[in-house]
C-alpha cells in the first residue's frame, strides 16, 4: 500500500502510527540484510517478507526436530485460499514429505475448491499478514490497549488473582521470531481482544472494578461493578466513539478501490464489536439495577418518599423533577439529604422523622463507624458547606434537627456518598448504593 493510503485506517487498531511502527521494525531488520547485499532495496525486502510470512508453513510439520522459528515454502499449496472452518490436516509421511489432506467427512463429489485454514484470525491480522479481509468475519476482534501502572497490575494479581493479558499472549505469524526488546516493550501494555463471542473478555471488567474499589473491598461489589461498567464504557467511547463509523472518502489518487473496500469492511467489523460491547455493558447495568433495586436509593426515591426533606427542597429552590436538575444540583441534593438522614436519626422523636419507605439505616451505621474524613482540606466542599449550611441554620432552624451539621460531618458525608454511589446514564444522576458483595 502507498503510505498515503493509510488515512483510511485512522482511529482504528490499524492507524497509520501502528503501521508505521511495524514498518520501523521491518526497516531495522532490513538494515541487517542490506549490510550483506547492498543491491537489495527496502521495497524488495518488503515484498520478500510478505511472500514468506503470508505463505510459510512451520518446518516442524516435516521435521519434528526443527526449531519453532524455522519455516518452509510449499509451491501450489500456498495458492489455496483461506476459509475459517475448512477442515484441513497438515502432516508428513515416513519419508518426511509434506501431506495436506481433507478429512473424509468433508469430502465432496464433483468439482470443488480446496481451501486452506489459516486459523481463527481477525481482519486486522488477515489484512496485515495476507492483504485481504473477510466480510462478517466471526473471528474479528477489537483491540483495547491500556497503559497501566505496574503497582496496580501487581496488586490486582496479588489481591484478586486476576492475570491481565499482554500483546504477546495473542497469535503471531508462524515464521515470526520474537525480538526480545519488542516483546518486552509490548508486554508493558495490557491488551484485551473483544469479539462477538466475548464482548467483555475475562479480566476486563474485573480490572475496572478493581480500579473503582473501596479500601475494604476483597472482590467485586455492586458499587465497584456499577462504576467499573461505567468507566469501561467511557474508555471505549473515548477511543472509538464517532470514529469507527466515519469512513474517510475515497481518493483514487491515494488508494486503489480494492484497498478502500478492504478498509471499509475492516472498519465495519470493528464497529460491530464496539456496538456489541456497549450493548453488553448496558444489558449488565440494567440487570444489576433490576435484580438489586432495593440496594439503590435514587433521587426520585428521595423526592417522592421522604416528606421531611420537602422543606429543604423548597428552601433551596430545587426542581422536584429530576430531569430538570443540573449535575451539581443533583450531587448537592444527595449530600444534603444524606446529612439530614444522619441528623434526624439521632433526635428524640426519631420515629416521627424516619423515612420508613427508604432503607437508610446502613447510611447511619457507616457514618458512625467511619473514622474522620480523609479530605479535611477539601476547599471546594468546605466552601460549599459555608454557603449552604449556616444559611439553613439561620433561615430554617426548625429543619436543622440533630447535632451533626458540622463541617467535619459534611466532609464525612461527602466521603460516604463518594464511596457508595454510582452515576447513572447520560444525566449522570448519582444513586446511593447499599454495600453488597457480588
């Protein structure tokens, strides 16, 4: 391909930077070749490299003592087209001759095409290694690469026994040797391969749950799972949203029609998996919300079921329709309500001020068992407290029951909400989550 044609792969796993990195590795190999024969050009070397990598068979098929990187070329056999489910057997006879055979069950009568089977390869691997793609390739995969802190990976393994995949875990060409420096570099990056069979592969959700865990979490909980799904979706959207579906225009001066159609098919396959993974995330969120509804406290629950809080809503001038509230209003409302719950639970007439239609005892229990807040110097929350609570004490003292309206209590409530909540959907409505181990 003309380097100028790489524009059709922008914002995909085969972006120009990825291909350029591959070319740079080949240039380094070429330097060793050119030192032996100066008449060989880089274009010649690329042609030879593609011929070998796209047609080679492992030499150990005919020589079991061959080294893993030794390969062989087989005239005629290398002309066979690839078919993912073709039943093909490679073997050798006693004389060491190569044999390709079709199992009896797959034999057909009359004239028919004989296929080879390169294995379960996605379109990125087929395009880079062989120069073609398959429509509706069931083995297509979407690569999600993450650069993670070494300490995080070590802790995830030690605490949750989760091993994260790296690039070298996935298939390589039969004749490709592993450059030590290249492998070491690739193994610093965590790589997940998403596909239609497994839109959320093993370890991916666990990783994001771990990132969103509270200090005492020993495994997946309702809270860290909801937030993990949320952050996973955000990571996918940041990388691929409104990118895979925007196919660059065709320019006959830069790219051939066949190459353009290959790129289009590749992007469509990637988009299908992206949408499949987002659909799986949404489905999992809905199921968790439904199955554990009693563990969630929504703003609608508060506005409809807590009569004691209506006075606060009126004084603060908040709209009683959640959809009309801004994100900052929703966050402030939830924290004020949570602080009110703690205070009202301590007054003498607690029975008269309780909210029996909402399970709030767990909030009170966490508040009183928690140590001092970790964010005592949170300037933003301190300023928010100064603007809100003193004014409420002065203007509506009858609402300010209880004795935990201090700045320290306010900061403890902020920490409690942060550690036990989840932002739902596009509105980012904060939902309180009662602790639950999954």
